[in-house]
C-alpha cells in the first residue's frame, strides 16, 4: 500500500542523522519500548470505550511503533519492515494448517487455541529449545497479571485447575486473612513481616487473576474499568465540592466519603 510506503519514508526521514528530528534520532529500542506498550494499552482503551475514530488513530500510533523498531533494526543491519511482514505472514500460514493446508479444523475456538499452542511448542522444539515444561515459552516481558493468567491457562491444560469459581473464592478469602495477619505483624513492629506481606499480597493477586479467568473476564479490562470508574467518581466529587465552595483536602475522610456517595448515587440514578 502506498500509505505504508509513505509511513516508512517518513520514519526514515525522522531518523536521518543530518536532516531528521533530534528526538527520533536519539532513540533506541529500549527507549521506544515503553511507548510501544503504552500505545497497545491505548488501543485496548479505545476498544473498551467503543470509540472507533479514536481506535483508528490509536492503531496508527501502534503501527508507528512497529515501523520505528523496524527502522532502527534496518539501520543496524538486522532486518527491515518487509522482513517483519514476511515473518508474520509465514507464521500465520504455518499456524493455520486447517485454513491454508489440509489439516482438519478443530471443533471450536478453544480447541483451536490448544492446537495453536501445540504448534508453538513444536516450533520451539524444532528450534532447539530444550524446555519441555507446559509453561515453556511464556515470556517474562508481559505485565505480571497477564503472565499469571497465561501460567494458569497452561497449567489447566494438564488438568491442574479449580473445578469452578466457588473454591477460588474460598481460596481468596483464605489469602485475604493471611494478608490481614501480616498487616497486623507489620503494625506490631515486625519488620520481617513486610517481605511476608508482599508474598501474601502476591498470592491474593494471583488468585484474583484465577477468578477472572474462571469468570471469563479479562483481568486488564476489569482493572481498566475500575480505574475509569474511580476517576469518574473522584472527578465528580471534586466538582460537587467546588460547586459548594468546599476544599476537599480540608475535609475529614468521613466528609469526603459523603461526596463520594453522592457521586456514586448520581451514577446509579442515571442508570
């Protein structure tokens, strides 16, 4: 597409040491990587909000990240954008033998996903990877909540999984009680309890990730929704207080909570 060629040309110009942008020229893979992650989350946010115009723009921003990394790799003699496109084309054909080959299609999406994972395992083995664990290949570069879900899903393929949400909820209550015990220990002056507290809080988060999986809820989407809800209600608190000439920071927690409840009640009334 001509538009892709234009984008590649724009990035090459931006990276030109003599005529380019000083900021773009100064970047490397490690400095651009955080922006790549941020843009991926902004794509997810636009999808969650159902804003198609914003989604178009955010997908463009994410595409720019791919072009940026590919340009830096080309300058270093590693690969170019065309190689990136060729590699993913080959991978899609290779991992969909039921579409592009003679393999039988699996019964449903879940079964097909299991087949995808098996094809990935075979590719790793063919490439000399000696790790035979069912957990092999789960990258450590993922956000930890996402890695937790992937670890749980992989373990579940061998039957190592709760039979349903009820025992997961029971486990969550158990872990929360262990957190309370360590908080009490910290409050009592036991500094060694801080390490145990981190460990127990990690267990709580891991169980929550498991609970979202059993509920077929995306952990990241659920947390984004909670963040959006908090921000929306807190901003409304500020508006209500300002409208009454009140400085929120001067109020007690109880008085602030009254504004929170008003903001919450407004939302429920609109619903």
